[in-house]
């Protein structure tokens, strides 16, 4: 929930509000969906859909992760090299 509250380009609190409402709607609609699926096929197959759906969601998680940034140590080394270059140029002139 903290991540949705800190989304870039979204005012503070709006992301959290949307997340909370989507959770509420899911909690209300999910049992109805399982019941309808249980009536259509059987309750056993409807309940089997739960872990299968969870496994599918876990498999898709990497697609929704933000791109990885450089590790902090790499950023420090890059800035030290840049600072060394600036110092050499300044001392040369």
C-alpha cells in the first residue's frame, strides 16, 4: 500500500484510496465469482481454480516489476570516477 501511495505522478493519498477501493471490490466480488463458477462446473473445480490462478499471478509478477536501477555501489564508483576526471581537468588548467 505504501508503494501505491508514493507512485510518481499521482497525488499523495490517491493511489492509496484507489488501492483500498479495488481491494474492497475484490473482497465483495470474489465469493460471488467462485459461487457462480461452482454452479457452472462444480465446487471442486471452482476451488481448484484458486491455487491455479495464484500460481499464474506469481508467474506474471516479473512482468510488472519496474526496471532495475544500478546498485548503489556502482553509482558511487561512477561518481568517484567523474569527480576524479573533474579534479584532473581543474588542476590541469
